[in-house]
């Protein structure tokens, strides 16, 4: 996140069972900035700093999905020999486990920009605003969570809640503009209790607000 990698940079992710990395369990190298996917499809990193400016604003991170691997030791090797700055920079590097429900989110999912700016009229009826940066907000519901999945959601509420960032992607691994627009780093600002409305299934709704 917030990196200055160039288009030729690579990121190698390795997992091993020993500190010396003699027994490798995972080893994959990724392009730091994704290539184009056709007309109008430019994933993260079209410009530097992990940003994408064609739509007038920057995405501040690059995302790589990896298969679940149980390893005690991990390392990330970043290579960028042609970096114009002469040094590598990254605000944060995060490696973690992700959860995907068996049944997709329900119809009615929404994504929108929230503008927290304060606006008011002057005595002459002109608009005046105290400008603040807008942020994205997701609202989604899951209706067909089995017992284990419902437990995973409860753990997210307990461990993350409103306190801790989490990466949320509504269309993961598509490699498209839709995936990019619907992926954010945010907090679970609101949620409903897990409701047992169907035999063997639970439902829950949540709101995710972008934190950067």
C-alpha cells in the first residue's frame, strides 16, 4: 500500500516451514502492477504510488490473491531495478488469511461515495463548504451462511469490529475494473445480529466504510 513501484517491478511471496527457507511451501512471483486487460481495463498501478489516475483519483494499494498455505515463516521480496526514485517505498505490507462465503452476497448490494464535507449558505445565499475527502461505503447482506460461515462472521465482528482495518473485495480475482472499484480497505462500521431465519442457515447484513 502507498508504494512507488514501477511497471517492471515484481513481488515474490514465499512461505516455508523453517527460518532458513530450505523447505519452501509456497513460492510465486507477481507483477507489482497488473497489465492492461483490454479496452478501458487498467488495474492497479497505471501510475506510480500504487495509484490509478484515469478516473481522477488514486487507488492506494495493489492486491494479490494466493491459495491457502499453512507456513510458519513468510517473506516478501520486492524487486524494482528501474525505479526512477532510486529507492523502494511502501507504506504498509499486509499478508493475511481471507474468507469467502459459499453463497454470494444478496441482490441489493450497494457501493457509493460518501462526502463528509460541511456545507451551508451565507447571508447572501451562496454555498460555502468545509471540504473533506470523500470515501467509499459498501452495504451488503448474506442470506445463506451455514454454521461455520456464521461463526466466521461473528469472529470478524469480535476481532475487527470498528477498531481494525480489513480488505473487502466484492468481486475478487476478476482482474477487471469492477473488481478494482469494489475493493477497499475499511472498517465494519455497522452490522446486524446473525439471524437464524432458515433451517441450517443464518443471515447477516453489514456496512463497510473506507478508512484510507
